[in-house]
């Protein structure tokens, strides 16, 4: 009786119709309980079993987005981009998307469940991360971002809350709601004009309020994440945009005294180059992957087959990008925007449902 009451509560909270319940159940999905909630979505723990294939029970996370209550700008602009990215991206250090269903106003996005929560929670509970572990996690994140940048996609919302941990203590980058293409159909760079992400992780060129190149902002945000891992604190504490921007420009940050002697010179140097306020002088993601700090652990120089295959596919995709990216010219302007429609759910299912997980990376 208790389990029935709990499930009834979930149904009420989700406002599932009979049709939605039957659709999810017929495809092997059962939503268990809410585990998180964001501005426009709720995340639930879910179960999945493919009865026709006698598959074992899988534990997934289900992100539910109700477009009838979300802001119009989010539904028209950011949600289509997120769905597009979830279909397009596949890398061992990005959270794997299992399937996506649309039922009227709701989107059900089923993803791999990350057993150990997010990096911020980990650091707050356990303290600063040891440098050897931080090196492994930084490499994994850098490879994921390098893969995205090779596809000419910027994440634009890299922060500790979007870095999730597996049971095997590996990290994966998640949440592609602000991700976008960086080039037009001629592969010319497109500057972004949207203020994205969390203030504490935001690059100075964004705070400046002028159109910016999105890829370098990912490197800055990753630099903040690495700093937080090693210091259990933010490098910049200012809450007001003007003061924060000035502190960034003046490089007004330092390593915490209790950790500074435990951090190697190579690591300190790398973080300093990632938090370079001039984006033209900031490191590229390639430079981080091939940095002296990463090379301090020779095991990290060798890519796994999954990492190699993902990057190879990204290179191939980049070579034919000009043939596949559809753009539309804005009247009276030289700017271009990507023409993206919310995909038909059948298309999403065909692309994702039953896809083998690429998240088997273990060191």
C-alpha cells in the first residue's frame, strides 16, 4: 500500500495523464521519485527494462520539462538547442542520453543515472580534491569539451553542479541547455550575445557586455572548476558584476594558504593560463589536454578506444559540417542564426533508444 501511495504521489506531482502513464509503461519506464529540481525542469529517479529483449533492470535519471509552464524564450530558443545537442553528442565523458519522449507539452529525457551526485556536493562534503584525482577529472572534462569544440559546439554553462560523478569515481559533463553552435554555414565564427551560466563561473568578456566568442569562455569556466576542486572555494568572491569583472581583469585571486603547498607548479601555471582575462591569450582546450600537468601522470597520455572513436567521429563531422548545418539569413542583417525545430519524438527514439552506453571508461 505504501509503494502504491508513493507512486500515486509521483503521478500527481507530474500530473501524468493516463495516456502518458501507459506510454511510459509500455516502453518499459517507471518513474520512482524526485531527486532534483531546476528552474524549468524536474529530475526523477526512474527504472527501465526492455521486456522484449529480457534486459536487466536499469536505473536512469529522467528530466521532465513541461513546456506549458516554462518561459516562452526557453521553449522557443534554448529547449530546441538542448534537444538537438542531446541527439548529436556522444562521448564517454558526457552524460549518456538513453531516450527522449514527447507527450503533448511534456518532454521526458531519460539519461544515465550518476550515482555519486555532482562535483560541488562532493567537494562540500569531502573537502578539496587531491591533485592526482583532480588531474584525472580535469583530463576527462577537457576531452569532453575538446570533442564539443571540434564539433563547433560550446557548452556555455560549465560549473561544478554540471559535473556529475559515477559510482567508479569518473566525471561526466551534463546539462546542454545553453550549448550552441559556434559557426555559421560557411564555418565563420559566430559571436554570442547571451549572458549564460552562473555568475561565479562567467568569463570577463561576457561580463563586459559585448558579443563574445563562446569557446574561450568554456576554458575560463573549466579553470574555475579546477580551482574549486583543489581549493574548496571560489577564486572570485565578488557578487556584483562590476566588482567581479574588475577582480578578473586584475587577476585578483590566489590559492588558499592551506592548499598552496600541496599544489604542483605545473598545476598552478595551468590554472593561471586558464584564468587569463584576455581571451586571445587564454589557453585553447587542446593546450589543456596536452599540458605538462596532465602529462605528469603518463597513464593519462593514452586515450581509451571510446575516447579515440568519439574524437575521430567529431573530426569527420567537422569536415562535412558545411553540408549539414542549416542556417537562415536574418532580414536586413549580416547575422545568421541556426534554424532548429523541436524534433519529432519518433526521430529522437530512433536515434537514441537502445544505443549502447559509451560510459564504460574506468581507470
